[in-house]
C-alpha cells in the first residue's frame, strides 16, 4: 500500500469520528496557543524595551536614589540598605553641585518627576488627573534622545528665572491644539497656573516604560516653585561624548557623587548608577520566568491532550477491529496498519498545533498594535511547537498502532 493511500485512509478515519477528533484538536490548539501567545507577547515586550532604552542612548547612564534593595556586587545577592529614606533622596542642590564638579567630557542633565497626577485645561477641554509633569533643565531633551517636532527647547534665561513655559508631549498637543504646529506660544493651564507652550516632543507611541506622549516638561526651577519637589528625588543623566569612555565616566561619576554626599571611604554608596543597556537587560532577564511559566502551562495542557488522543486511538482500534482484520486479509501487513494509526494520531496533533500557532501569534500581537511595534513571529518557538505536536502524536499513537498491528486477522474478522 502506498504512503498516499495510508494518509487518505487516516483522514477518512478522522472524519468518521469528527466530534472526538475535533475535541482533541481543540485541546492541543489551546496548549499551543498558550505557549505561542505568551512567547509572542514576551518577544513584543523585549523589542519594546530595547527600542525605548536604545532611544535614550547606549552612551548614557543615570544616577538615581538607591532602591530599597541594593545589589551586593560581591555576593550577587540583594540586601537591605541601612540608609534612611531621606539620605537616599538626591536633592536638587546635590544635583547642581555634582554638575559643577563633574569635569568629564559629557553632557549632564537633571530632572525630577514633579507629579504623576496633574490636570491640564485649555478652553473647555480638561484632562483627567493623570498627566505627568517633569521638571528638567535645558539638556534633558538631548540626553534623553527626545526630538522636537515643532517649537524650541528652554532657553538659559527661562531655566534660570523659572518662567511658566512648557514643552508638551505629542498626544497632549494633538488633543488640546489639534495640530502640533499650532501649539507654539499657545497657552495652557497646568493646575492653577497658566503656561506658555514653547515646543512639542515627537511621538514615541504607547509604552509601559516611556510615557513621553502624555508628559508635560517644565523648567526645574519652575517645578521647585510650583510643586513640592523637596520630598522628591532628582535623577542625574550623563551622556558621554564617546561610548568607549562610558566605564571611566561612570567610575568618575561615582567618586564625585560620593564626595558630594560626603560619604566616608568605608561607607556604601547610597545612590545607584544605571546604564540604559543594563536596565534593559535586567528587565529582559526577568521575562525568563514568564517564558518558563508559559512552557509549563503548554506542557501540562499538551500532556492532557496526549492522554485524550491516546484514548481516542484505543477506542478507534476497538471499533475498527473487523476493518483491521479485513485489511490484513486482503494483503496489508502489520507495518501498514501501524503507519495508518500513527498517521491518524500525528495528523490530529499537527492540525491542533497549526490552529494553536495561528491563534497564538494573533493574540500575542495584539500587544504590538497597542505599542505600535512591528508584527512579531517567533519562528524558533513555532518550530518547537510543531516538533512538540509531532512528539505528542507519536507518543499518543504508538501504543494503539502496535495493538492494531498485532491483531490476528482471523480473530479480528470474527470480532462482534
């Protein structure tokens, strides 16, 4: 019997038990959907993380307040810091002092998050209390890799005097002015104060890391006057002119910052220096646990599918005993019967796998639409998924196939 004939018989057998076959296909599809869907989401997140931090520049590092848990470089573990909350904060005067003392060839910017819950208003339009307001100096746009689509940056005079001027995120400008080109020198109310718009930032799209489109930037001195930033910690960003000097620059920055904060030689640093690529890699490393969880979910579901598929094949052997006996009586050997039942199991498993892969990719890329990132197809995991389906089909079909191939044709023909 030719291989094409075996495949044709396998497909006819599946169609004759359509309900049971479709239920098994659905179980396999659910397992593969869970696996491929979560992996696709992870790949989208990885791309988004890399894009966001790459936009800030690999030659940039940030000095910020130390988190509650600091990393012990020697032991590779996390330990609780002994510094007080107040000592952890980087105060504005410390940031200014650092900027004066740091002589390395680099561009330095200081910023502080004034509030995450501001309300802006223009004419009859009023926002929800979810607008981010950042106080920054004239170097922030350059160091953060943010371009303007219209208008200009803050001037030195505006920075020094703390005037009511602002740079708007692209979404805010579009919503309240209709077009980013219409915003220059426009007026907008931020809280109870009126600000003049001097520029609009380019759109960076939706992101769980970068919310620039929904941000208003004011001068850092204005933030000190209008908002209570004395309880907030500043972030110092350093953009090194040459990437090859970034390690030397970060070492120099640590020494200068320890001097600014008057730390003794034996004291631990109560601040953190983070390079953008290190932050991105750290976030991506944390996604490995999600990948492991997705693999575990997919494996458990496929294990259940394999048991269900084996049950279907065993029932099929019992129901088709006379058919198997007749097939052997007209010349089919044990190998042909074995291949027929294995083909049925693998065909059911692969069909479920293909359906699961398509649904998983579509579900996973819903996130890419939200973040305006490229459509992601995890080719490696698709190959892994299909390989798993073949293995599931073989494992579920091999015992029923052996049982069918060993039937005595005389006894099979007599079977009622």
